[in-house]
């Protein structure tokens, strides 16, 4: 991933279209989520109450790094924007060959790509898991990823990126939690679901992992 970012350093961001405007605008995702609460059904609000409160409680911890990105303190670069592990192509020896699925390449922060890769890569289960006892944070993968990325990217990362790289994971867990829960409160308009509370389950896995990550990072 660092190599991917490195080879695109000189590509002019102004030549890229925003295929999905505000895709990783975490602050906007949060306030859009708050708006869904106003129109949600009473039944879904009751079922989602604890998860809603978890998101509200975490926002103040996420807001500083989210604002730093939106205000340009952390720079916009050419990034992939959808680096979940299913968009990584591996060979038979489990070595990565390349990143695939380029339709979301847009201006963004490297923290978005790092966080999304870690969001799926450090979870011992999947985001579909109903049993939260199986959803745990693998700190070894987290530390190895940060070390490997930083070793390659130290030649181009600025101070603000390097100082906030560890916050990439909680940033994306929070954002994705907002998206899943917001969609649940909107009666599942965006994400395909297999059962009534599917998006609520997805949101809970994100917030459960976020709590563990927050404890590990002491944020």
C-alpha cells in the first residue's frame, strides 16, 4: 500500500473526479448519521439505542483527526479509498500481489487507506459476525502493518501524517459504524442485507472493535 501511494505522489489530484463526493468525510458521515435518528422508526431506535450512544460518545475522540484531514493539516493525496482486505489480491503463498478495484481512486488521506485495511485486517472475525465474543482486535497485525507501512512511507509522509497514523484505524471504524447504523435507521437503503437487523449487527462489530482499539491506544 505504501508503494501504491508512493508511485502516485506526483499524480495531480485535480485531474481526478470525486466519484463519490465526501466518501471519507468522517465529520459529515457523523452528522448525516445524526439526521437519520430524527426520522427513524421507534422500533429501530429502541433496538439501536446502545449503539447510537456508543457512536455519540466516541465522536469527540475521533473529531480532531477528522478535522485535521478536512482542514488540510493532513494533506490530500491520490489514494485508493476502499482498501478492505477483499480488495487485496494474494498468491498461493499468501503474499500480496496488488491492490484491485480502482473505481474509488480519488483525492483523500493516506489515513483513510491505512484505516480501512486495518479495519478488516485486524478483526479476528468478519463484520457480519453476530457473536461479539468472536470479534477481537489483533494488535500484532496492527503493529506489523504500521511498522511496514511507515518503513516504506517515511520518505514521503509529513509530520502530521506520521504522528496520526495510529488513529487511522479508530477513524475508519467510527466512520463505518456511522454508515452501517445510519443505513439501519433508514431501513437499509444502501447496503444489501440478508435479514432485518443485518446492518445493526455490522454496526455493532465496528463499535465493539473500536472500543478494543481505543483501549489499546489509550484514546
